[in-house]
């Protein structure tokens, strides 16, 4: 009987069943290959639990080990097991072969292990590993690495160092000690060796792999069921964004999203204030408790060890990396609602005394849940001609990366996408006859959310010009409402920006002077020329990065074929089944003017924030800044040139699903194959 029902189901949904059978087979094959070729080898590699090094490649500075020089570096344990350490040695800069003596001593000075290595054993410029039998340690224990040149002859062995500031309660970093002066002894500078602390291997990747594969299987199964049961788009979006966002939370470990450290610490400070704890020390640095101390071993450019440590933390294996409170930086001076969901997650996690991995998971998960809730209603109220646009833009890789993070872009995108949907609802829903008090409150609330985060997007309110005057009660009342909205925008701006001593555009401190707003006003022609030159030079990069290439800290490249697939789907979202709304010429022109005006403000802000005098192009502009403009741009392109004979929502949704899974596999493969930068 059950087999008959299965056969009936297959015959009834033959096309979609075959489609998802093919998708599943492709994904299973790809997952199996990735496990065999990438994960199995990665699991055998040493697990790095702490890296102390500047720069993405070689360290920026070095100390030269010479005959008679003795270097001692104290290292603080951040886990409960210790199996080795690594030192950065520059093979290509060694003048002649020599032997180096390396010792590991405990806090009492007792010798734990010693090595004599020849410089010809060093391969390239990289970390050189020193292993020993794994020993049990306590978090906070201090060991010493002692290095000497085992020769009285003149030798030169450059070793990487990290420059750091001595900060109260920074219990993990210790100054390098030497028995004589080196070329690094500059007044006020503090250096430590570039080193890694190792703890076993990356065997936890097995559980990591299993977890994200199960989530992918859940995603494929959930979408299939939703499609065959013909659920509405808003429900399909919620399930897809919830599962895809959950996968992104898993494959993007802490501090992998741009500026994640700054946003996490800002949210953490707000959670401390809510919990009645001391927020800052006397110097203004945010105090982090033990369960948040992994900020000191952040990996903006994650490797296989990041994944192994992250999944161990999620399963409760690793709890803390510090035996004391730490401070690392000041919080961002931003007065907004941009961190509300993340703060809620942190408060819950801290009340439950969860470890650092779960603090990040909960903070990100709350941001994702709010996004799913807001987008459910946004897609529901959006007219049919705009649903596919909002659906796809809301599931672009870059969009999901940002909304499932501590970045305030999460709340900003919520508000901007809902503003877009709500204005279309007010303009084109035939059941909406008149603007009510509720509508004014909703728009006012969105203004209050958007302006303190990034005021440059507030011209999107100009979409309100589409709302028929009859819904306001006449042209005069429509003008009065427009003036009222503008007044509210100005009031919120002055209270949150200028009222707190801010500037029109927040400027970063640089050694070289940047452009000023007055210069842009006085030289409008040169300013516009610079804008157009920048777009011409970086335009393709903006488009790719807006979709999701690269992800992370701009270092995880996604294959071009995946990005091209999303671009095709973006244009596919313009196509309509049977009837389509036809824009008037002035409406299309208005869309283009809004997009151009907001883009101008974005470039103007970055011209003052990041662009140094004499630069040929405006620097600091990122593709993700244009994501809120993408739905408006796609609306402007809509026309009746191509009309679909039947609905193809199944293939549209399945295309997004396939491309997202391929994106996930691409990210995981890139990260798990990394050693240490």
C-alpha cells in the first residue's frame, strides 16, 4: 500500500521528482569527492588553537637570530591539551646553513622537550612545527619557548614577530625577551614571536562535515516538500533562508565576516549593560568575560583549524581560551537599533553561561530569525510582479552572509527590504484604499531604524511617489505627508548623528589626509569625473561582490560559473506569467534617479572616509552596499518584452537552491584546504 502511494506521488510530480533526484545525486557525488580528497587529509593535520602573527602572508617584521643571541617567548595555554607549537622562519633569507636549538620549558623552568634543527630542514617561508607527546595543561598555564643559534659563527636566521600594544588584562600575549639588544628595540614598541599553539589534530572535522551535509540534505528535502505541496513563496523563502542561514552560521566561523570583531564587541558591550555588568575599563576598552575571550585568537582568514575548533565549541568540547577577563578594543560609537537581535542572543547565551562558540551562534541565529520574520511579511505583501525579485535578492550569498552575522547590515537589510515591499504594497494593492495611522507608524519606525545605521539609503523613501494621491485623500495631503516624512528624517538624523557630536560622514583617522565635503562641493566636475572613473574601473567587481564573490574578508573566491548563474536568475526574476505591470516612463526615470542619488551618497561617503588625496579612484566601496538598490534596479528593467506562458517558480526556486549549495561547498572546500597564512 505504501509503495502504491509512493508510485502515485512520483507519477503526479514526475518532473519535480526527477529534477530533485538529479540535484540530490549531483550533491551527493560532490560531497563524497570533497570528503575523500579534502576532508580526510585535513583531519590528520595539526589543530592550531592560537595564532600570533601579523599580515596575511609573511609577518611584517622580523628578529634576526644570530650567534650568541638567546630569545625567550612565553606562551599562554588556551586549551586543556598541548601537543606542539610552531615558529615562523624565513628560509629564503637565511645567509648560511646552521643549527638552531629550541627548548620548551614549563612555568617552573623545567625542561619539557628540546630540539636541534638544521636550517636546511626549513621549507620556504612558513611556520615550522615542533611536536611532542600530548600533555594535559590548564587554560592560563604559561610555558616558555627558548631559541638559540647552536653556533658561535656568524649566522642570520630571520624569525617572524608580531608588534602589539601592552593592554591591561591582555593575558595571552607576552613580550619577547632577549639577552641582548636587537634591531627591534624601538622606544614604545612591544614585540612577540610569531607562533602557533597546537592541540592534537583536526579530527573534529569529521563531525563538522557530517553536520553541514545533514543540513544540506534537510534543505533539499524541505524545499522539495514545499514545492510539491505548492506552498506560498513567503513560506518557501522562510524555510530556505532559515536553513541556508544556519549553514552559513556553521561555515563562517567567528570573525570571518568583514568587521565582525568590531560588531561583536559593540553588541557584547550592550549585553553587558543590560546584564548590569561592568562594560568598559578606565581606558574605554570593552571587558570580555572568559566565555567571550576567543576574540583574542580571532581568525579573520579561517583555516581548517578554525572549523575544527568551532565545531568542538558547538559540541561543548572547548569552553574558554582565557582564565581571566580580557580587553581588546573599544566599541563602535553607533547609536542605533542595528544590534538588537544579536544582543538578545548574547544576553541569553551569557545567562546560560554558554561558551564562546555558542555566543556567536546565538547572536547570529537571532539576527537570522528576525530576518526570516521580516522577509516573510515583506514577500507576502509585495505585489506579484515583485515577489521573485525580493525572493532572489534576499537569498544572494552576500545577503545571507551579512544577515546571519553580527554586522548591523542584518537589521539594515531587514528594514530596507521591508520598506521596499511596504511602499509597493501601499502603491499597488487594490484592497488598500486609504493610508491609515498604522501605515504612518510603520514607515516612521523604518525611518528610525535606517537613518542611525546608514542614512544614505533614506532616499528610498522616494518610492512613495508611486502611491496614488487618492490613497492620501488628495494631492495636497500627499505633499503634506511627504514634507512630514522629510522632517522626521531630518530630526532623526540630527538626534542620532549631529546631536551626539557626529559628522555628516564619519571619517576614519589616517596619516594621510582624505578628501573633504567642502572640496567635493567646490569642485563638482572633478568629483563626478572621479565617480565615473571609479565605476568604470571597479564596476564588474562591484557586481560580483554584490552577489557574493568574494565572501568572507574578501578572500574566499566563488567560481565564476556560480556567480553567472545568480546573474541569470536575477534577469529571470524579471519575467512575468501572463499579465505584468507596465511602468510609465517617468516611473522608470524616477527609479534610476533614486538609484543614482543613493549611489552618489555612497561614493561621497567613501570619498571622505577612505580615499586618500591623489587617488585616481574612490576606495573602500563594496558591492554589498548596493544590495538594497538591486530590487529597485530590477523593477526598472521590468517590461512586457517576454511573457511566460506558464509559471516556472519550481525551476526558479530550484536554481537558487542548487547555486546556494554549490556556494556552500565552494566555501568549505576553500577553507578546509588552507594551512596557516
